[in-house]
């Protein structure tokens, strides 16, 4: 069976978005089964990278910037 992964599934797994994470990770784990051929497009990969990068930068800023502000004052 052929399965196409949309960017939403990739983003949910990469960014640990709950409650979608558990369902999307199950779909993504079908890659390990030889009965399934899992595909995605370059555009879906680019979208997933973009949203993952935005979320990680925002997470890093929320975690690090308050610490820097306290140390700089």
C-alpha cells in the first residue's frame, strides 16, 4: 500500500504537538513495515522544516532570553 505523508503529520511529530503526536507517530511508523511505501513531497518537507524551525526558535527564545535579561541588568 502507498501512503502519502502531508506536512501536518511531519510537523506534529517533529514538534511534539499533542494530541496529534500519538496518532501521527503511528502513521509515520508505517515506514518500518515493508508492506507500506511511504512518500512525501519536497514541498511538504520544506513546510515541515519551516514550522519546526519557527517553533524551536520560539522555544529557545522563551527559554534563553529571560535568563539573558536578568544577567544583563
